C-alpha cells in the first residue's frame, strides 16, 4: 500500500533580499586614421580600398579600376602628380590614433554610418557573387556593437556576413562582407542592407545583376573519369546547364572504343531545362550500341571497358556544346572470384567456432559453393553435408561458416563418420566455388590440438568464498555467472533444500538462460528469508542455483542491524561535572559507530568552536569506528563565557559525525571557608545581635498585618514580581514539552491552519532538538523526525498536520511524540508545572496526541460542555492538564478573572482554532512517504502569548 507524505510548514518570518548594482565605465575618446582602413584582421577579406584621385583623369581611372580588383589585404597605390604609382602603407581597421587636445571635439560629432565607396547608396553584384562593402562611422562610443539587417531582418554574425562585432574607437571604419549564397536566398533583386553601429545607422541598396537568358551558353558535364563498375550498374548521367526553360537537343552521343572505332548508342534524350536552366538525363546501362558494319562489335553501354570514351553533343539556346569523359577501372564482369580461409586452421578454433570461409566476387554476384572436401591425414577424403550458396553484397563480399557440428559421413566405412569440430592436426580442408562465371578454390590444413571442452560452471563473483552476510530485514541479491550452458537451460533456485517456484514471489531471477556464457541476478526478499532457516543454524540460509545440470551454492548468515552510534562521557555518566574557577576542564569522550574521518565538533554554550583557535584541545577527526579521545577546555576561555541558563554553568556539546552528547559544567569557588571565618566573627557578632532583637520584633508585627490587607493592589506589583519571577525561572530552567491540543478531530487535523502544536520550553538559546512523531495505533503513516532550534527565550516549536483531506481517516489513532536533544531534563505532556526530574543527557521528552473521528470528537465536545456546566472547578483543575501554571507564569497577574483558563480550554476543545496560523507564508517541505506535515514554529509561543494576554 502506498504511504502518504510528510510536509513541513515553517512558522518563521520570511526575509526577502534584493541586491542590484549598476556600474558605469567611462569610455576613452579615440579616433581612427580615416576612411582608408582595410578590413579587420578577424573579418573575411573584402574588395580593396578605394584609390586616391589624381589630377590626371586618365591615370585616375586606371588606378581606380586596379584598386577595385585588388584584395583588401594588398597595399593601395596612389598616383603622384607625375603619374607614377607610389606604395603607401596600409591602414587596418584595428589601428587607432589617440586624440590630442585639438581633436577632442570630434567625439561630439553626431553619430553616423556611411559607405564611402558607394556615395550613391547603391552597389551591384552578380548572382551568386559575394561582395565586400567599406563602412565608415563617426560620433559613436568605443565598444559599441555592430549589427547588420538585410531587408529588415537581423542577420547573425558568421551566418550571412562577416565583419568586426564592435567598435574600438569613436570614429573609424571596417569592411562588411556579404555572402553570395545568402544574398541570393534573400529573395529580392534589390536587397536593403542596414548597418547599425551603436545608435548610428546607415543603409545601402545591393542590386543583383542577372545575365540576359539570351546570352547564356549551354554546358554539358559527366563524371570524369567514368568508373566501369558504376557505368555497368547505373549507366551514364549527363548534366546540362542552359537558359531557364530552354529546349535541349541531344544531337549526338558517341562512344570511341579503345579498339579504334566509334559507334553511337541508340536513344532519344532530348528535353527541356527547368526554371533554373538545369536538365539531366541518364544513358541506361542496357542501351544498345550497334554496328551496321560488324555485328561482333555490338554491345551495350553497361559493357564499356577501361579505355573507352563517351562524347555527348547538345544544342540549346541557339548554341552548341559538348563534353567527353573516359571510362576507367575494372568491369564487374571481368572480376575473378577468390576464396580465403585462415591458414593454417587451429584445431581448437575449429572445435569451438567451426571454419569461416570468405569470398570476394563481383558486386551482387551469385556464389555457388560447389564442393567442400576434407582430406584426412589417414589418406581418405570426405565431404561435409551442407548448403552454403548465397549472394555477394554490393561490395562483392560473401562470407559463410561451416559449423563445428557439421556432420562428415562415409557410406563406405561408418567408423569414419565425424564432425568438422573433431578435425585434427594434419587434416586438410578444400573449398571450391563458382561465381561471376568463373571458378576458384582454396585449400588449408588443420594444426594443433583441440582442447577438451571446458566443464560448465556456476559461480557467485560477488562472493567467491561462497559465503555472504545479510542484515535482518533486508533483501539479499547476488550475481550468478555461468559458462557452458545451452540456450534455454532452466534456472532453478533452491533455498534451504526447498525448490522455489518461479513467479511466486520467493525469489527474482530469469526462468531460463539465453546464452552459453553469461550472468544474471538472484534476489531473495527479506520477508521470505527472515521466516525460513536452514537445518544447520537459525541464523543461516543456504541458496543453491542450478543452470541446467550445473549448480553451486552460497551460505547466507543473518546479522542484526548495526547499533545506533553513540557519544558518551564515561567520567561523567550523569552528564554533569564541576570545575574550579581558574582551572582547565578535561573529559574523556567515548564514541561508537563512527566512520573513519568523521569530524569532531565542539560547541560551548551553543557556539561552535573552531579547531586550532585555542578554545579547546581535541582531535579534528576520528580514525576508528569505536574509540575514545580527550577534550580540554582552558580556564581562561571557560572563565569568560557563560550559558544562557546560569552564570556559573557552561554547556559543552561534542559531536562525532552526526552523533552528539553534552555535559553541563558548574563552576565552584576554591576554598571558600578560610578567610570568611576570620573577619566576619568580629563585628557581626556584637552589633547585629542587639538591634535585630529589639526593632525587628516590634515593627513587623504591627505594620505588616495592617498594610498588606489594604495595599496589595499597589505594592504587590513589586514584591510578587520578585519571588514569582525567581520561582518561574527555576521551573523554566527544566525543559518541558507541551502538546496543544492533545485530542483533535480528523477534519481539524488535516486543516493546515490548525493541526497540533508541539512546544518545548526551558531550552538554551540556539539549542538543536528533534521532535519525533510516530504512529502508535498501526496507522499507515511513516515516523518523522523534525528538527527545531530554540529562540532567545529558550522555546522551540513545530506544528504537525495532515496533508491529505481525502484520506483524513488514515490519521485516526494515537501518535507518540518524543523530543531528542534536551540537555538535562525529561518532561511529559501536560506536566509543565511539575517539578523537573533530572535525567541523562539527551533524554527524550515524551508525550502523545490522538486524532479522533469527527463523530467521536463531537461527542467529546458535548461531554466537555456538560462538564463545564456541572463543575467548572473540576474542569479548571483537570481539563487544563497543568496549563494554568504555565499560563500564569507567562501572563503574570494581568487578568484575575480566569479568562486565560477559559481561552486555553476552548483552544483545546476546538482543535487549536484560536492559534495564529500563517498558512501560505511558508513553503512545505515534502518528507518521506507519510500523511503528515510539519513546520518549524519558533515564534508560535510568542504569538500565542500575545493572543492570550
């Protein structure tokens, strides 16, 4: 049955923090040399930089043309006044010149992006051609991003263009390379390219120039060279490029044979190109090539051999074109098959695996294994029985295996009958095949000795000594490895001599094996193993596993679950010690159940001490599972620190891993009786005995008997506040557990705003405790351990409630509550005002609460009302279960009317309806699989006190 879940609700104020920071980094004003920059070294090379103009118009035109054809990586040439070209150093997009004082005004220029080589704002490119455009910018910020948009769509860097991705200066330039294929796919004859540099933008129109279809010349293409095997299988593919939708006239196809004559295949391959000008046709391999002069030369395209050539002539778009391709490579019909086996064959391999035969022939050729012969060393030859014919794959490969159990029989002498797996050293094997119209064979021989087949085995690799241990209550799983089995062998499981039936739940394992050698797992469930025993010992079980007829066993010894780890103080079994002020404190710490390397933590008065800082002396970690060590707290440290309970006490907590214990150390004075007996005996014995015998006996009998009856409402606030406070502190110093309400209806229990409140008072601030909630009536609810931390007032609390209203009835019954981690006392629910009883360290405070059906809760509530009407005093004395003392201790005498008691009673009867709840303020924490929910509620007592007061 599926168990329901545990949820926690933290009753503590939520804190939301928001942190943000914005840091502005000032930019440095720099500028580039001018628009003569070439592309950034990280960008793809683009067209060359523009050339400077000279006064000579003719020279200017020539140099401009030369510059347009040059690579941007090449240097630019500038014509001087005499017409001579001089080489100028190249300036790249990454070069910069720092602005001087006179140039700082350039940073204030309005942001702009221009295209200096295309002042008209347009540029042309041929279809399919990539193009590079020079971009200049000014008035921008250093490190401004550079983005490119084509026809309004943003283009990712590297996917349709290449350029630098951010600026280095306020003014500068770079090359933008637009990919031809990308621009062709943009789908427009004129594309708008927008370049953005920071806030600056510039736009240029890129026009695609297409060739006039009337000017297109057709072209013909075939694979070159043509592979004879491909032509034999697929024929010849001819690809033609011409004007869109143009007619294609295949005017002639010729084959120039290597023998020196030319023939033409027969066929009609004329057609029309598509809208892109593409036209493709295939000359089939069975296309006939005939000779009217010599019929012996008749053949097909698929029979062309190496050295032959094919010429295709076409006419399209008013123009002629042709293409020639030669044939090379071996023709499949010329391939001779071959046979191969290992040579020599090892007898052990043949005995185990048989004989592998590998054949190479023409692709997809039939393979006829015409004969397999064994030439025995004794001088006779026999043939194994079998059919190994087949077909080669597309690569001409064919492989088969003669199995070791293939029979070899003799009709002449049956004593010679054997199998391939029994061939011995000196025997020979011959395989003859026919393929692709040719015959071939291969012979090999056997050598070596065939080893005896290994005996089948069953092993337990996890337990090679055939012994294992299992903790009571846990399943047992082991791996079974087997060899030498036969596919389909049964797996049998026998426990303590009794064969178990597969599928009945006493074990999990496959019913059969599917391989000769392999592994599988066997699992025996705990509920089965815990109940059965072998005849040898009650704490042992014998598991036998059989695979076929092979078997093995393992002996499983049961062990008790490991004891809970402990931390103890053997020198102080009652967890209390004394220390003389000014003296160090040393104690022995004994621990069990640890893990080597577990950390040793020391907490004094709720504060964790750091190892090596001088506040204590103890090892940092433990090295054994069980052991002892000493801890020393120096006097100069202990004399200056105090617990929150008393100035003369310190609480030392020691943790080994996650296990902890503590000891309370009380400080005592050294030799307090010596000096006080000398001075006090002089003066105090004379004067103090005279006055007190006269005055004290007179005044106290007069004034105290009169005034107290009249003024109790005025001055009792002073005296009563002294003694009750002291007494209250004494009582609160002993931790006490309260459960409110201790009886609750199931409807109220599944209400997140109600539930049951568990509270411990009288703790040290910061004390860590754990509430344990355990179902005590067989409910289908998992136990839960709920941590809590004491507040500054020494109070820790939690709220437990059901999370599934649909299954509310699952909660009906009793729940035990324990508190682990209380330092020095054990308290029971409903006895907060009782005198604390000292207990061992980490003793549990225990209590319980009951979840009732709604009907039973209603009946109880009706009975409580009858009790209220009949005997209010009884109700106050018993129904409160000791809560009045605690309430009075909290509220003082602010309300003498007894309303606090009535409120407390109502809270218990109503299932805690008046308790403050924060509901959705706190997130739930799912735990385990139980129908419980809990929430830390360190502030719940303060809130309740405010409501009651």
